[in-house]
C-alpha cells in the first residue's frame, strides 16, 4: 500500500507545494513523521490542511496545519 497526503487550502482546494510535496510513503508512520517535520514549511507555501490517504482512500482529515488558539 502507498500512503499520500492531499495538500489543501481552507476551502479544500488542492495546493501545489512545489518541491516540498512528497508523493508517496511506504507506511502510515513514515507519512505522519514527514508531515510532523515539514508542516511549518507547507503552511508558508499556502497549505492550510491535509488529508491522509491510503491507496487513494481517505484515512483521516482534513487536519489543520495551523496551531489552535
């Protein structure tokens, strides 16, 4: 199975994060580790929320990348 993140704005529209976007991960933990390391950089490129997909199936999300107040 492959794991991917769908990168979105606040309206759920896709966001192109350029070189920061990584297309596939071999496991859920690899995908989650990556988002934990790179989320601040993604926010700077216009990504507001992400959804985790396993082989195209939504696992969870959308999850905001902005700190809760």
